[in-house]
C-alpha cells in the first residue's frame, strides 16, 4: 500500500475514533481524554492508538481499560463509518505526553517569571 494512502487512512481512523469516543457512555472514557497518535500497520491488520489524559497517566490507564472493553463496539462503528476492506484490530496504549507537555510549559513559564523578576530581558 502506498504510504500516502496509509497516511490518509491513519488520519481517517484518528478522526473517526475521536468522534466515537465522544459517544461512548463508559464513565472510564469520559473526561479529558485525547488521542495522541495512531499507528496502522502496512496491511491494516493492527492499529495502535495512544491515549493521554490531562489528569495524568493513571487516568489514561483507566481510560484504556474502558476502551479495551468497548473495542468490539468501536471497531464495528469504524467499519460503518469508514469503508475499508479490512478494519484493523485496535490496540490501546496509555501515554503521559499531554501531562509531560503541560509540565514543560509550566517550567518554561516559571523560568520566564524568574527572568522578569530579575529584570533580565
């Protein structure tokens, strides 16, 4: 499969998963959950979805448990929304990249505040 088609399918899966996550009723999945990255194998047999939460890695792990239990429903919804010959098996992984990014932003803001206090440009 050409790489541009694989990239387009990956973007389509990410967009549709975001919409499906909003419709899920599982309380473990509700809240500030976001999809960080989606990786699809070349033969479309597996799709790894990296999930992150603003509330930290523990919250993301809890959301992954809820998503794993609803993976059959999510995969069925993907098959109805995307017209693919083969809908990949979904693998969910928790990551703390949002929390990590927020921490870096906080540290940079603290450094900026210290520079402002010291009068350094």
